[in-house]
């Protein structure tokens, strides 16, 4: 079994000190499935204080839960002491723990496929919960009583669905029943940031659409987004159909927006705020909304969209992604022609776009001063008009642009 050399050093150090230590959880599952990973968590019977003493560079990221981050040769590993979790009261984390054995530690975990250990010293799997059998059967099954596992941590409902989608596994019937029974109990136990993190993982594996549909099926989507309580499954399928053609580089928020029937910019921006996303997501949503408006105006001939507007649109780093998203919502027969049209226009405006990127105006303030324009509001208006003339008419000779600018009604008499 392939493993990380620094993780092996860590295990051997603990072993030489008289302790047992195993690779734990997701790493074991992924390698048994043939998905290589160097994201290795370590489980051991060494107390956290001993782990800190054995390794010179550590961070006590969760010492009350027996978790120490060990920094070793440029890599970091979470090392957790075998434990039992006790006194769950908030539906997310235990209020106290008791250090225990590997078997008891396995039984506190969420699903059987995540409850296995690998001993690199003896080169063997330790499976106290039937994880290997469920891996072979392609089943997501809660360890022990699924209602208890979910009440301990409500986020496990979303994790079950995310893993089922990622691996194309079925969720075992009793675990299904427990998820449906507790779907309305997601909040306030789980922070919205953790839910977004799970959705982000689904997005990273290209399974977000499937995940959103399954969340709806189990009643969790309406808990996360009360704005969608009566949305029929068939309607959700229809709304999400275009996202299968979105560029994977698009941010998570782009894949969530089609679920909603928004009528203005305020609504999607409120969604960004609710999900506690970053400022860049706010910027992307705003740009996408404005781009849709501009393209709608152009396609419906509501108004003439000038070259200067297209140039600034194309100069924005979000533009390629936004155009692909908008194209995905068009009829398939129009999608290719739409993208080709914008590619051609972008090429025709390449010099204008370059000027924007370089912050290099065709007519400068120095040239306007030489022409008798004093610094102030009028100069600002004339600089903008000069740019409009240059980009709209494809004029890049400052003298020619200035000559046209003098003929503008904006030029002071």
C-alpha cells in the first residue's frame, strides 16, 4: 500500500516510543478504493502530551479532543489519541471525551467506510465496523445506530450524501430513514460555513448537481434553503440542467444560483451573504448579473451596446467564465454561435482591451492640458469621451482621437 514517507516516519517514531499508531479514516477508504492521497490522519494510543514531547514542531489544534497537529519535514499531520466522544448536546460536537482503544475509537466515527485503520508496521487493515464489506458492496452505512450518529453530529447527513455522490454508492436503508427523520434539525446545530464546505467538496469532485438533487430528495435542501420549500424535484432538475456545462473553474456560488428564480441583483447578493462567502464571490455574482443584463440588451436590441462597454466586459478576468455560464443557458443550437460571436468581437477589440489592462489611455491628461483643458471635472469627462471615441471607432492615434474629441459637444467652447 502506497503511503507518505513523512507519515511513515511519524508512525515509526511513536512505535519506537512504545505506542501503537495507525493511518485512519478517509485515507484508508480512499486507498482501498484506489484513490491515492497523501492527506493522512494518524490515530494512536499515545496521549497528546506525549505526542507533543516526541515531535519538536506541533500545534495543539484540538488538545481537549486529543488532537495535535504535527509538522514534519514540510508536511503536517493530525495525530489524534484514540477516544470515545461523550455528552453530545449541541448536535455537532461532544462536550467531553474519554481516551480509549482503537476499537472504541472506530465505533465513534460516522460511517463504516470511514471507520477503518491501516497499520503500516504490520501492513494490515484493522476493521472493527465492517467497512471493507460495505466498500465492496458500495454502501454508505452509519456505524451503530444511525439516529444516534446523526444526533451526535447533524452534518453527517450531508456528508453521507456527499460521499454517496462522490463514489456512486447507495445509502443503506436505515441510514436513509434516519437522514429523512432528522433533515429539519440541521440548524442551528450546524454552521452554514460547514455546509458550504461540504457543497464545495461535492463541487470539487464534479458531483454538485447530483448532490443538490439528492439533498432535495432527502429533505435537506429545503432546510439549507428555506426559499425553496415547495420546489418540485422535476423543476429542480430542469433548473440545474445547464450547470453540467458550466466550466468547473467557476466558483461554487455560480452553480447554486440557477436553483433560484431571482429577479434582481439584491437577491443573489443576499444569498452570498447568507452563505458567508468571500468578497470575490460578491464581485463574481455582480459581474455575472451585469453581463447578463448587457447581453440581454444587445440580443433584444433594447439599446445599442457600444464597443467601449464590450471592451471593459472582455477585459474583466471573470468574463470567460461568465460567458460560458450564460451560453450554457441558451438553446443548444445557439450556444456555439453565441461564444463564437463574442470571441470574434473580443479579437476585434484586442487593442482596446490591452489599453485597459495596461491603464494606458489613448489621449492623456497631459495632451488635454496642451490643448488648453484645465484639470478638473471637465477634463475627466473629456478623458472618458476620448476613450469612448477611440474604442467605438477603433482609433488608436491620439491626434486623430483628439481631433474627433474637439468636434464633440462636450468640448468647451
